C-alpha cells in the first residue's frame, strides 16, 4: 500500500530564508506527484505537478524535484515571505490515474 | 469560470439523519473525486468517477454512496450519518488522461454529526 510521508510536520522560519520541504513515498509506481497549498479553513490550491518522467518543475519562487527511484520529492521555496505561511501537502497519483495518496502535510510559518 | 464548487459549505446533522453533498465543475472534466480530511489522518479518497454514469470505491467508502448522473455533477450521500463522519469533505476534478490528471479542488464542506 502506498504511503506518503512529509517531514517536518511543522517549520518556522524568518522572512527571506530559503527552505526545503520533504516528501517521501513507498511505491515508485506513480503517475505523477502534485504539491498543494492549503490555507486554514480553505480548500487546496495546486502549486506544481511533476510527471513521473520529469525531474523538476518550477513556478516563480517554487521549485519541486522528483527522484522516483528513491521515492522522494522536495519543494524548494526561495526568499520566503509571510504570505507563504500555510500547510503544504504532497500527493502521488497512482498509475491508473484514479487515486491521489496524500501526505499529512508540513505547516509552514514565516515570520516578518 | 467558477471551477469546482461545493454545496453546502457547512452542515450540522444528528446521528441517523441523511444528507447529500453536491459538487459541480464547469471545466468539462471527465474525472471527479470525493475526499475527506481529518486531523492527523490527512486527505483520504472516498469515491471517484471516471465519467458520467460511472462510480468506484476509494480508500474509505463505507457509509457513503455517490452518483454521477451528469458529467458536471458528483453527489455524495450519507444515508444514516454517524459521528465518525464528522469531517471536512472536498470534491476534486481532473480532465483525465495523459498529462491532464492534475486535480482541482473545491472549497470544502464542513460537516458535524452530533
């Protein structure tokens, strides 16, 4: 059974720092990996999607990498801002495209 | 273009009552999903649909039923609500196929069963 783990569970950093969020998964047979952002009491916003054949994706200050063979992905946030404070979720899609398996998230707090 | 919408946003039920949650998407997506989010458990898939008239079970389907009579709508039903079904429910959709499996989520329905 696929399991997704995110470390750390919580992270506090001062504004301006570069940071890395980690995601690991147990079964490398995935279709893609998606990173989401969730603000308190809100829905999920898709940040980046990496296909299983890709190594990384970038959007603005965000860069996500994927190493499928080792079952790992990282989300790099450059020059963090207080507006980046949220919970970040990693999810892998099974090869049939029918189920996203989520990690429990990393709650990020960026102080000004 | 509203994306994925969910009705209602909040609901309180008593044990044994029934209700239906409505999800609608205006992106012409083939695939639709229902998840529940619980503290310490993360998001878990309840049921999904890969097209109009089709449904399938996810990880935690017990106590729920679904229907996809129209492509744009996906309904989640609770026939006899239990306190264990207190949760936040999210609907999602995706175009389906190839690169377009990216899932888009609705704002959620917060359900409390007393």
